[in-house]
């Protein structure tokens, strides 16, 4: 398992060194939580309690979905070519990378969640299951980020695709407003969004509010995460040298 642990260590070390990314990610989530949550709570009762779990999952999502950028950097600087020709399992290499990025994502999300307890009352016993849902989201979207990045040849192309996907994924997840108030056609899309089940599951365990059902949330996000990792593994194994 050495390739796996090596890649996990590499991703964690890159995270520790990139303090500006950590500060920017946390600051972005705090802005949403304070200005959006506190502002709307003035005329929407208990809105901050509703929003806080969604912001936690959003924080995890925002970092994990951009983890594919490092794949493009590795392409440009030749590290990816060295990995592809190395006498080690590609499955372990990409799995370690995804797992490492997911650990980084959930660490940032948990920082936001801890800060949220200073603004709103939530059940501290809900932190472990909420952490599971956050980590599942991280695995899912880190894997998707890798799959997309492997098809891209430039950072600009990756950013263009991600900018199109990020906002719809967030707004159609129930993180900012309940799914039940969406139009019928929008609810259909929301239920196809993996992030929806993580938001609903985390919100249920932290606040007792849920629209779908914790068991179904658990099964849905687990299955999608496993499938996403398998797709990333297959894509990486088929990647050739350029």
C-alpha cells in the first residue's frame, strides 16, 4: 500500500503549505454563513439552523471539486508522466490522491462546522454522522474532478467547466433553500444531485430537519461515491503518456 500512503501524504503536505487556499476557502464559507445566514434569519425563522449544515457540505464540496486542478498542474510539470511510468499500481496511486484530497476537504469543512456552533444551536452528537456525509461528498467530487481533469489540457478549460457545474450543484442541493419549495422540474434535477443527499443527511443529524430520510441519504451518497471512485480509477488506468 506504499503508493497509496505516499499520495495521501503528498496531498496533505501540499495542503499544509498552501495556506492562502485554506484561508480563502474558510473565509468564503464564513461569508456565506454570516452575511447570508444571519441576514435572512431576520425574516425567515430558524434559517441559520437550516443553513449551517448546508454551508458545511458546501465547504467540503468547494475544495474537493477543484482538487482536479492539481492533476493538470502535474501534467504540465511532468509529475504525472513519472507516476504513469512508475512500477506501482495506478489504482493505489489515484485512490491515494483522492483520499488525501478528501481528508483535506473534510478538515476544512469541520472547521466551518465548529465555527457554526458559535452561531446556532446544533446537536454535537450529529458531528460523526455529518462527517461521514461530508467525507462521502469529498470522495465523490474529488473523483469527478480527477475524471474531468484527465480529459483537460489546460487550466482554463478546467475552470470553464467547473464554473458551469458549481453553482447549479450548490443551488440544487437543498443547501440554501428546501427542495420541497422548488418547482417540480427542478426537484427532479435536485434528486439526481449527489450533494443533495449529503446535505439532507448532515442536516438531519445536526438539526433534526430532513426531507428525504437518513437511511436513503446514506445509501445514495455511499453508492455514488463508490461509483465515482471506480470511474476515476478506470480513467486513470486508461490515461496514456502524451
